[in-house]
C-alpha cells in the first residue's frame, strides 16, 4: 500500500472504478479532500474531465488499483462489478479496502464478498444514498458493514464522499447494508413515480398541479422529494441525477429480493412496468422523473414532447 493505514495525516491512494453520474462526483470529492485518486471507466472519454479536478484518469483498471489503499466500485450492476474486480483483485494487496458502493442487491453482493475473501481483501458492503448533485457536493449517506480492520481507511474515504456514515452490524457477506439500501430505494422510487402520476392525473382532470401542492403545503402530507420530482416535470429538464434505466434496475432488484423473502410488492411491480414503458418511449437515459411519460399513450397535454434522449 502507498500509505500507512494508521497515519491519518498522509493522503490515501484511492481507485474509483466507474465514473458515471455518481462515481465522478465521488472521485472529485476524494481529490478535493487531498487524496491521490485514480479513476477508470469502461468508456474512458467520460472519465477524462476528472483530470481537471486533480484525478489521474487511466485506461486500464489494473493500473488504477495498483498499490491502492482503497478501491471504490460504482458500476451499474453486480455482473459489471464482478467482471472488473475479477481482473483487478489479483494485483491488490491483502490489506486493501474494497468499498463496494454500487446497488447490486444482497444476492450479488454475497458473490462479490466471496471474491474478496478469495483474495484476502477487506470487503465493505457500502452502498450510498443520494443522487448526482449530492455526490458532487460530497454529501452522500453511506451505509456500511464489514470488518473492523477496514474502518480506519474506510472512514477517511467515506468522510470525503459523504456527510454521514451508518455503520451496520453483521458480516459484509450477509449484505445488511445492501438490504437496507433496497428498502430506502423503494421509498425513493415510490415517491418518484407518485410525482409523475399526481402531475399526470391533475393534468388529465383539469387541475393545476400547483393547486395540489398549495393544498398540502406545510402539512403531514407534504414531502420535499415529491416537490423536487414534480418540479423536474414542470420544468421539462430531464438532465439525469438518476436515470430511468438505473431506477428500473434497482426496482427489479427490490422485487426480486421481496419474492425471495416470500413477499409480494404490488406497487413495486407496477413501478417496474412504469419504468419499462418510459424507457421504451425513449426516456431511459433521462432523469427518473421522466417515468411521468409512461402515463400517456401519446404526448403529455400541452407539451408536444413524445420522445426522449434515447431517440
């Protein structure tokens, strides 16, 4: 390793694997905190702007992790994480901390923990809660579980990328943090879809959506995140903080985990269909608020907007 794990004054060397909407903000926050950061992304052009923020952008993930104190994986799903980590794990020091922050679900997380154990890595089940702007501000919430030996390094990494860390009891292989992330995401995705349905119903029955928000203002029914997503719809700017396709993936993980637990989540299953329709309409790479378009067979009233960024 490039620095003494117990020396909290020396900068860490951190590899960030995956620099999409979330990973790029995490890499910048780590560099801003004074750490040495190497970033890799499968599409390298998307990572290159990080060089302007003091991040070393590399084309080879093996070079990204070489001599790293910590590795962060922030990729789309479990297979993507497994693919790259199988490549880089053999060159990592046994004392390296692997913070697995992608939302992959407990089943995939257990497989990644097994890979870490095979190579003697300090593995943390550590998904994050937040969106692109939150990641860029270094204000993510980190949920973490794993060996105590990983904490001295991990705490410094998490302090750089987040505003709080929730440490959970249990072995990372049992994925307690990933399970909690699914519960939290169910709440977030449910509110997102509710915003789209509320706005579309109001439009359909001749109600000004502003009147709905005035009616609930300051009361127990008022939810800031509901207002946030309704504002995206009202403004018509679907630049993604979290995409429809990523939301669809996460909600499918939630439904799968529920079925494995013998549960039926009717609203979640309907939400999967809603995200699927929005993606089919060409909104897959837009902000997940664009699930709003799934309410319409054609263009939404008064918008003339039938297609999205995928078209």
